[in-house]
C-alpha cells in the first residue's frame, strides 16, 4: 500500500489492558482534530473492546477500519482526519521506520506486557517497533497503563521508560470536576492526553476556569 504523508500524523495503539473507552474516545478526538492516525490493535485489545465497548473488530485491518468508521458515523461524529489501521506485521508502513514515522505515539490503554516489551526494546511486532522508533528518534511517546496494584517490575519498567523520554500517564481520572457519568471520567483522562500532545479540546473545564472553581472554597 502507498501511504501519503500528512502534515499532522500520529501513531495510536490499543493493547489488552482494561480501558477500551479511553482508546475509542482518543481516536475520535484525533480524527476530529484532522490527524492522520496510524492505528495498531493487538489481538488482546480486540477481546477487551468486545467486552467493554461491545465493539467486535475484525482481525483484518481494512475491515476493522471500515467498522470503526461506521461506528463513528452511527454516533454522528464528523471526522476530518484519516484513519489507517495496520496489522502487526506491516513492516513497510511508516511507523516502522525512523525516516517516516510520526513523531508522536500514544499507547492507550497500555497493558503491562506491552509496557515491558517497550521498556526492553523487544520490537517483536509493529506496535512494539513503532514505540521503539519514537523513542530512538527522540519523539513523544505516551503510555497509559491500567493495572492495580503495580508490582516492582511494572514500576521499574515505567521508571526506565520515563528516563528514556517517555511519559507515563496511568489511567487515573480525577474527580475534582464533579463527574456525573463514566463518560465524564473517560473524557477527563483523554483531555489530559490531548493536553500533553498539544491538541486543543473542550472535553473538560480547566482547573480555575470552571464555574465551580470560581466559588469561594470556604463556602
């Protein structure tokens, strides 16, 4: 397949950790913001998507792409960007090479298995290789692990990645914005990811700027 390089491109990966709604919402926001998104989905991620989001995606990348676009169309979401779903062995795709890969990548949700693979430079599949490329090219890699509790092994991998330039953002939504629904919690976490990517959004009120924050804290 021939790829056309876009001005704004990003790699996104979904792995087998709980937190599929975070990944779906983040993908939606990136496409709405007119990004070219190279999406990688692990086999375990497809199981989680079917369980947590009632979204059963095909293992065929092109069929999965069509399913996701149909899903957003059903939600009446207007997408301006381009979605490209990649298989785990598509070694000739842009994310596999430092000469072509987007400078930004998010793994959301990120399993502890993927965390370990990236921390140790395994690169056994396109997803792991893509993360390795972003690190070696001094790009921006964000990992959103969802596990509890963390073992010393998990924490050591996070520390290693942080020391090598990655950003660890555990799926730990705040409550100071008085969430009224699960979607509010999802939006909070996605908004923090978008902040770090430098992408404008209006998902949540910012601290000090919402109506609640304007009230006297002593009242």
